[in-house]
C-alpha cells in the first residue's frame, strides 16, 4: 500500500553543539603540536609527553604527525609492548564466545593487554633518554604514569564502527577481513569496556584532549576547556550528535523529515539520545570538536543522572531514544529480549533491554506485532521456528503473534520476554533501556542483510526467554493503549503513556499550546518533540540560555537543572505541540510541579 506523504521537513539539527568556555579555541594543523611542545618545554629539561589514544585510532597517522610536529622529541609507539594478537584473542575467548553477536562483558584492566617485561624495557628507555620523549598509543598513560604532559586522544564509537566496516581490524588483531559484527562484538564486550575503565581517570587530569575522528586533521583543546564545557552542559538542556544507518528493512521517513542525503537507499536506524554511543560536539564559534558523550557521564554522573539514578546504575546512562524507520520499508525481525536474570547470567549485563514503541507516524495499514495469540501450541510454534531457520518453511507469524493496529502517537510497552516487532510503514521512536545489542531474532522474513549474509538468528536464546503466558488478553490489558491523564493546567495536559510496571522507565506525554511546567525532580529527563514545528525550553529563573528544539529532536535535561518550562516557539506559536518525556521510575524526588493536580510521580 503506498504511503501518503503527510510529513513535513523538520528543521532537525544533525550537528548540535555546545559552547566551549570563553577564550578556549580549537587548534588544528600544526598548532596542536606547537601547544603540546610549548607545554612540555615549560616543564623543564627532557620532558615526557604521553598521548593516550582509544583502540581504533589511526596510530600510524598520529605517530607520523607527532614526528613532524615535535622534531625535538623521540616518538615511541608504546603498543610495541602489547601482547601478541593471537595470544590476546585466546585470552579473550571466554568473553568473545563462538557466537557471531553476543559475548560476555569484560572486567579486565588495560595492563592485561601488555607484556610486563616489554613495559619494563620501555620504562628503562624513558628513564635513560637523552632528549624529550613522546609516548603514543592506547595504554600510554599506564606505561608512563608520571608524564609531564598528558594528552588524551578521543574517538567516537560510531566512527570506530565505520572503520570496522572499511576493513580496520580490532586492536592488534589480524581480523580486518572478519565479519563486521564479530569485530563490533570484540569492541563492545572487551575493548571498549577496558578502554572506558582506563580513560575515566584520565579525563580528570589530562592537560590536552585530541579529537582523532579525522585521522588527517586532529584537533586539540585543553583539558581544562573540556572539563569546563562538560560542567556547563550539566546546567542546561542539550542534544547529542545523532547518527543514521541503512538497513534491510529501512524506510524513507527520516530521509524526508530530517533532511538526510538522498544517496543512501534507506535509513533504518537513528541513535539520537544514547550517550553510551553518541558524541558531543563542542564549538568555539568557528569550528567543532567531537568527543564521546559518555565523557559527560564519567565526569559528572550525579549532576547529570541525579543521586538516586546514579546510586542505582552507577556512571551509566540508563535511557535510550532511537528511531526505527519502516516507512515504505519492511517489517523488523520478529524478536524477544532477555530477562534480567538471563542477561546477567549469560552476558554479564546488570540490567536488560526493556523497551517500548512510540509511533511518531504510521500509515493506515501499519501494525505492531506484540505478544502471542491466546491458545497457540507452544511446541508447534517452536517446531515452525526451527524449520524456518533451516529454510524449510516461511514462519507463519500471523498464526502465532498478535497484530495490533498502529496509529500516530500510539505507545506500545515491550517488557523483556515479550515477542514483538514493528511492521512496515511505521516510524517508531523507541524509548528503552540503554542496552541495545541484546536482540534475539527468531524470524527475519526470509531476508539477508545488506551485506548479502543471513542476519543472525538466536532461537535457542529466544526460547529461553519468551514469556508464553503473555497472550492476547494479557497484552491488550497491559501493553496496548495504556494512557492516563495525570495533570493539567492552562494550555497543557499531562498523560502517562507507560511503560509496564516490569520496566523501570516512566514515560509522560505533554500536549500544550502554552507554557508547560516541568521539573527534573532530581533525575535525568530525556524528551522528544513528537508534535509541532518548534518549541523552546526555558528556566523560570533564567538559570540557562533558552534552548530551541525542533520536531523529532531528542534532548536531555540533566537532573541538576530542576525546574524548566516548554512552550511553542517561532513557527509553532499558537499551535498544539507534544513532547514525550522519560525518566527512571522511583528515583524522582517528591516535589510538586507548578500546576500539578494530584499526588504521585511528578512531571
């Protein structure tokens, strides 16, 4: 069925940025090396510079640039002391497993990747140096903790994944030609965990920070500038940098609405509100500097998350907003997510991938597959899944899984263990817990991936987690259409739209034509403008600069902000707007939002 083009182009900002402190300028070209050299030489004779990078950085390019930019220094690749690739892979095997997608989270530290004798030899060479030395590589700060100048090299996870696709190997692994999913698995479960554990204290002490996302043009700011910018971010609403990716079931809605390039056949996913994965752009007014937004979580977890959310999750951002676009595309894979006990036992994750589908848009024939039909034969469904995986049949999903009509602004809760997927011709805002890799696909509609390889199916995992008693009646009663008006005031109405009591995320929707009061109540808020052209977020006491958001943009309000308001703005003035807001249930303080009409969890 053709999809009517009812959408309009948003003023969606694909590169939102936050200001660096006044006077902090981004250095490029030769200037970064001049700044580093000046700082090192001011520390006395024979200075030691440490440039600690993230696994995935283009080390050859960086070493060449350092040799040219710091000719009076000896440049040493500290990764020459790393354990051999084959030995590392064998050591990681319990974490990597034989699965194509899933591993077990590593709790290792950076020293496990290095040979003790080789490190000792490097340290002797540094002690016996006859001129300044630059130590470069992942782990450089571990090899030489007492640096005169510490430089932290930053790299976004999305950039790492793009480099994997282009043929980059994992750290010291000869696997450039390996399946990209396996390389991402090695990063996600081992390398990135160790790298973040190593990086976190360096953020607090680094003299400089290098943006290494463009290998041929590294940029530099001071560590003080980075820390000042991130401190300011905790006092105001902000956006992270979204990224978009095609997929076998991808659609056309994001391309039209968000103004994405036409050269890509479709866009399936967008991460727009996932600090674990997205970046932050910092600007000096003339150019931008990219860092992983997880740096903000590491440096200011309590100010960002709130004390109660931090006490519950640690320095980890627990809420994820992303887009799933099937407009003029296909169904998502039929899937289920692991129960908490299962994900902890099998993969070492402390909480699971609970989620929900909020429909930003939908055609007249759109459906969401959710929950099992009452009275199905469990054994027969299992047999059919196995037969479909073997290519013997096409799995008859309509025999076993409910199909619920999906309309714009419907919200479907999907607690872990519930069979589900979005059908074609839908635009889903997925409001979910942060874990995103733990999807057990059961059926993928006879498709292969964009790479021509069958997408991973995990029936064994799925069968261990399906909650077979979530039938038609249970699903309708608990997961579909759970809208309740909570409060109202002049020009606004607040509704609770979910999620299910088994999930830790609370979601509130506000419809408004006037100024709408909000309060973080001590926990981080994540919002999306789901209706209306443009709105403005303001502080009633002028605590932050007014912040403009556009249709479909996700934004974050740190716990530290407290009271804020949202109202239509610019082209949207006088028209009805809508936001959805997510926060961690049970962590908000018992404070009343102005205009609140009844007790309970507040807006």
